[in-house]
């Protein structure tokens, strides 16, 4: 399956450990990482499913949905054709790859 191939090397916490995340919502960083590393357009159910496969303590679906709302409002992800699928933006990729300072987003607490 293409999704499994894309996610083989997925790392859920590339910048911080799960107990040290400076994001206001624990699903923000793993969701951005998943979208960035997979290169796929994913719906919330697929995001949750993949995080469950990759993380010992994955965020709940409601936490992922709240994270997606914040990321969408911040311009870090976008909806694909107005549907239920999300795609990371160039700005989101820059943030998760530590090429851009995330402190300008109100959901970043550090």
C-alpha cells in the first residue's frame, strides 16, 4: 500500500520528546510531521490511524481535529478542494523542518 511506503520512516516527534512539546495541542507536531513526511493528503481519520501505528501515546481523534483547526487557521495546512482532506503548506513544512520560527503562532507556547 502506498501509504505504508510513504510512512515507513515517519518520526512522530522530530523536534521534541512527547513530554516536552511546546505546542498548545499535543497533536500539532505529530500531525504536521505526518503530513510533511508522507507527502499525502490525509483526512482526520487517516491521520489518527497513522499516529496510532507510530506513537506509544497517540493523540485522540478530537485532539487531532482541534489541532487541524488551529493549523488551518494558522496557514500551516490547507483543505484539499474544500473536502475532508488536509495537506501541509510550504509554511507548515518550513515550521516542522525548523526552517521557520514557530513562535509567531498563538498555539506555540515556548
